[in-house]
């Protein structure tokens, strides 16, 4: 009969596939969300770039102002993308909690 240390080690090693499954399912679900958000942000950037380009072409702004407007828009997009990441961070915290529960329950069952 295996000793307690071996039982615990084997039980924890047996969680590998479950852990990969939990994380894998999350990543698959979130991928579509991130792709949709990126497409939406890119569409907005294209519209703004076109609008700014027309102003530049009509001499309503100069090249320096065009570049400044584009840099400002890029900063705004970064903020929007960071808000998407912060949502996923809370989801990752949830996954970490699920993994902790799974591990604790497995150990308690074995011990």
C-alpha cells in the first residue's frame, strides 16, 4: 500500500489534465471575445484615420497635427484594450480560485 506522500503526489499529478482543461476552456471562450473587441476597435481606428486623413488632404490640419491625433487615438485604444484585459483578469482570478478548490478538495479526499 503506497504511503501518504505517494498518495498525495499521485492525486495531485492526476489533476494535470483537469487543470489544462479548465484553463483551455476559458481561453477558447475568451478568444472569440477578444477577436470581436479587436475588430470593433480596428473599425473605429480606421474611421478616425480616414477622417483625419481627409482633414490632412484638405489642408485643415498639418502632418504634425495628423500624427498627434493618431497618437491620441492610439492611446485611447490602449485604454479600451486594457479594460478588456482587466475583465479577463477577474476571470483569471476565478480560474485560480477554481484550481485552488480542486487541489484542496483532492488533497482532503486523499488524506
